[in-house]
């Protein structure tokens, strides 16, 4: 009988790992029930023996120290995905008011409205919390502080406030929603190895979030995504 496989999950010391309902919690439970050894660490000063490493930093960009740590291991989930800022990954960016003729949406360049980074800032002392509270009172077009549920949709780029175009914390994207009837649709395809699921969420609001979803359905996985999923995970 072979040695027990070891899975190492690397988290950030300032993330809300215990407080938030991450999918990884369910996976950890399932893996341990199958007899796998799962270890969680946030101290990367020393290497830990592992067959597979799973980064779980909940940040838009992976810090250099963590990338160097992952380089020590032969198998790392999503090793090459180190920056998911919209300027890095989006194919729908609009950079000038005259560059697109149609509706657009203004978002933060950082993932999830920059919420993970802001959460860390709040936890670093009273002064930083006070500064953040003060910044929230200023126009969002200047601060770049906008929650995902408050992303703005405009009928044309010319209607986007001028300050947005000069704010590096914000991006403008073409707004290309999928609709069914009078509901907006958000598709979600999740995969890990050979396992996958594909869902659709429906909302009356253009920015589809969990709190405004009125219906969900499970769909067959898209065939065109399977080759990407097969080659994207561990490298």
C-alpha cells in the first residue's frame, strides 16, 4: 500500500479563512474522509513536504514571496495564475470614451471590488480603519472604492464620469450581459481535475450577485471549456 498523499494548502495570515465559507472547506473535509493528509499553513519560511500544493491567498495578485515558495514544488494548483486584475485578464476593456459604441460597466481593477485587500487594511490598526472610513465619504470616482454590488452601468462610454478614465483603481468594460426574458444570467463553470459543475444564476439586476439571485439551474458543462480545464489546473 502506497504512502498517504499529502495536500498542502497555503493561506495568507491575514485572510478570513475561518470566517468565510470558501469551497475549499468542503474539499478539505471530503479529502480527509478519503484518507488524504491535508495541511494548512501560512508560514512560508520553511518548506513542507507535499505532493500537491494549493495556493489559497484570496488576493488579486500573488506576492513575490509566495511565488518563490511555490517554485520549490513540482505540482502547484494554478501556479501560473499570479495576477487576476482586470487589466491583466479582461478582453473587454474600454480605454477611451470613443472606443466603443454601446453600454459599459465600471468596476474595480482588483478582484471582488478589492474587498480582500481592503479587509486586510482594516485589520492593520485603528488609524487605517479611520482613513478608510474617511475615504468612503469621498466620491468613488476619485477613490476607486466601489463595492461589487455598486458597479455602475452606463448606456455609453461618453456618460462615464471623466475621473474614472484617469483612475488606475477603476476599469471600464463593455457590458455584454446574457439575458433570458427580463432576467440577467450569470454562468459559473467550476472545475478541478476531472470533476466539474456548471450553473446559471438569474437576477432582475444587471450585476448578478448572490443576494439578488432569484433562481439557479444546473447545466451540462460546455464542451469548448473542457480542453482548457484539462490543462489549466496543476503545473
